[in-house]
C-alpha cells in the first residue's frame, strides 16, 4: 500500500524529532540490519535509519531495507531514511486518508 502525499507529510512531521535508531555500515544491508530494523519497527512503528554509503548504493540499500522489512519509505533526506510500518496490534499512528 503506497503512502499518499498527506500520509507522508504526517509521518515526516511525526518523525522530525526522532534520532536514528538503526545504522547501516560499510557492510550494507545484512540480515542483522534487517532484523534490527524489524524489531525497531515493531517497537516504534516509525524509525529513522542512517545509511553510510554513496548515493547509488544508498538508493539500493533503502530499497533492500524497505522490502526486507515490509515497510514504507516516508522520507529520504541525505543519508537518513524514515521508515514506517503499521503494527498489527496497538498501533499508535493513525494515518489520514
């Protein structure tokens, strides 16, 4: 389910004050990084991820991380990406339609 513009804007506003909880290093998107991001998404629903790679590799890493965690990319700003995935139970973030 792709996010609409209004939903992305809402998530960007909610994620503005967040700090990065997951960092992708020189090894790229590994199983450990995906597992850490999965856990962070389950705990918080909305997480920032820092990616240490050049521009071309960063785009591939973002795509791999989003597909590996079944999450949506709310924002990409430089080396930081904001990911969102709705919790199955007790979701705190209700998106506008």
